[in-house]
């Protein structure tokens, strides 16, 4: 598996766990010192003014440094910091929350996802394992840990997690999505395609399924189908999609189809969404060399 499919498939699947709503329901019902700052943070969160929400939560923590709500406030603060791209600060906030409640499964899932985002799969696996010690049948944790095992090329442990999910929920989508990822990783593209076809028949409007199958098609040298599935996934995601993954899938597919202009447009969208500029430069260079070869033909 090449670097692209390994890194960016994992990046796509390792979802950002926005746990603010569940925590906010709890926090809104509480009273304590600095309550005005807590209330203000909810207003800012509702208005998507995350910089202001971060400031308000920090002020709350200053007003009530030993307050019983602080671990939950810290979890909110960390999630906001993640969304603002302040990952080092988010890690400190999540870790501080876990310092008080080391077995809290919400906090563990949050920090695990952050570790996964920042390229620390071993740390993420440790947090998901701690979570599973508390909730052995948690499908999300099993799924994410299985994908992380794949990222670390430990296919046996990944397969064990996906099969464990299947035993818990025989009709579930995510166990089969995990097994499709495993087949893809092993180069069994026909098997992976069959699993995605089965899942898409059951859930024809689930964008992640088209994204997964698009990568299978790209790896199997079926660029037309890869481009079409990436487009379908983007259409279903709509304005909620803010990652480079699908644009890179479609860019590479269009380059193979010799649609250079459209490919480079997708590449620019991917870079704007955080795709590695050095990787993008490699793709541009390959596109230029491909154009020269086409001119020779």
C-alpha cells in the first residue's frame, strides 16, 4: 500500500468526535463560580464563534480553578482547540480532564481521536484499549482501533477487532467497512469492492461508502469509477465536507484519465483543506511530466 492510501484513508476514516452537545447538556444544568463565562461559551459555540468560546472557557477555569465541573469544561475546551487547529493545547486540555477521571470513556475517545489525527497511532490505540476495558463492546472504539492497527500494518489485530464487532452486531455496517478496509490493505481489491457494493446497496446515500470504494477503484486502476465515486461522496457530504481526501482521490483519478486541468483544480482544493504542500508538489511535477509524455505521443 502506498503512502497516500495508508495515510489519507486513515485520515478520512478517523472521524473528529465532536462531543460538545452531550457535555453541554450536562454543563448547562450546573451552577457555580464563573457561571456567566460558561453561559457565554454556550452562546459562542452555538454561533460557531470558537475563538470567543475558547476564551470564555479559559476565563471560567480561572474563576473556579478547583471546580467539580472543570474536567468537563476542559473536554469542551480541548474539542474547540482541536477545531481551531491548536492540537498541542488540545492535548494538554484532554490530558488534564483525564487526570481527574482517567477512565472516562468520552475523554478517552476524544484524546484517542486527537492522537490519531496527529500521527500517533500507538498512543491512540492505548486510549482506545483503556476505553474498551471499561466498555468492551463499544463499536466505535473497536472500529477506530482496528483501523489504527491497519495503519501500523498489524492485520491480525485489526481483523480481530472487526470480527469482534461483527460478533456483537452481525448486521452492522461498520464491521464490514472495517473488513473492506482490511481487504483493501491486503490488496484484495475484488473482495473489497464486493463488500462496498453490498454496503452501498443497503445504504445508498452514505458518503463514506463511496469514498472507500473510490479508493479501491483507484488502487485497482479503474480511474473512471474512482472519479465517479469520489464525486458521489462529495455530493452526499455537501457543505459539511472539509477534508482533502476525496479531492486527492479524484485528482489522481483524473490525472490517470488525462484530465489535467480538472485534476489540478482538485489538488488546489485539497491543499486549501490541509493537504501536505510537499505531497502536492510531487503530484504537480508528475502531472507536468505526464503532459510532456502525452505531447511526445
